[in-house]
C-alpha cells in the first residue's frame, strides 16, 4: 500500500535525500518528479536541475526536468532540444529502456508541435519514437498525436484513417487538448468516410476558434 501511495509523489525522494543530501542522482530524480507534479513545483524542479547541470551535464533526469519545464511553458523548441540531449546521454550511458523510451517520447511529442513532418526520415523517427514510448506509457495523449501525424506523413491511402484512430485513442486521455484540433479535422476529411464528417466539423470549429483567439 505504501509503495502505491508514494509512487507518484516526490515526498519519498525528499525523505531519501535527508539521509544522503549530497547525492546528485537523487537530487536529479527529485527535480524530474517535481516537474511532473505541476503547479509551483515545476519551477522548483527546474531550478534544482539547472544548478545540478552546472557541475554534471550527464544527469539525464535533470535534463528531463528542464525539458518538462520548457514544455509546461509551451516553449516546445527548447523542450525538444532538451529531450534530444537527454536521449543522447541515456543512450551513451546505456540506461534502462524505459528511460530511453521516455526521452524518445518527449522528442516525438515536442517536435510535432514545432514543425511539419515533411522529411521521410524525420517522420519515421517520430513514428518509431512514439511507438516505443507508448509501450511504456500508453496513457499520454500527445504520444498518439505524434504517432498519428507520423502516419499521415507517410501519405498512404490508409494513412488518414489510421491517423484518426490514433487521435481517437489519444483524446480518450485528454479530450480538450487543442493540439488535436487541426490534425483531427484534416485527417477526418481526408478519409472520405461520412462517419468522419461530424468529428471533422467539430475539430474544424475548434481549430478556427484557436486561429482567431
């Protein structure tokens, strides 16, 4: 019961730091966890991470904390850069697969919000990264968004419908995420299926409201 209660809380990491306050790995893990908890804790986590990276640039969780911070600020270019940096370090250090997958998922989620997937190699990378990340965390809405956009970029006859299915899965976890609006409208219309017209209309209305906001 105690493990379950603490698994999504930074308090147990703070308790461990009381016993080993100079442990940089625990500090980096705390920074990462704080940036996942939201609100004012994101700022605290980012500050801890920045100070740690001044003395050790190989702390993957500190890099991920910075990536999460930039993501919370909607600075997706900086966030993508930090996720990519963390991925490079994680691969070089041969860290656990779930850490690599988290980094890859971060790259996929942020890259698609900053640029169109016009290059086949880039689209393939986003597709592979999002698929790998979804194996470890299938509840992140924007991973499905990234995967759907990568499928659309393949420009195959079945791409639009496959993308719609990915968006449908993702929106189960975040129905109101505005990032889905334009991609969902575009893919729904491109399927040519009448059943997709109503979702296309609703998504198009949201995309229009966002464009004039």
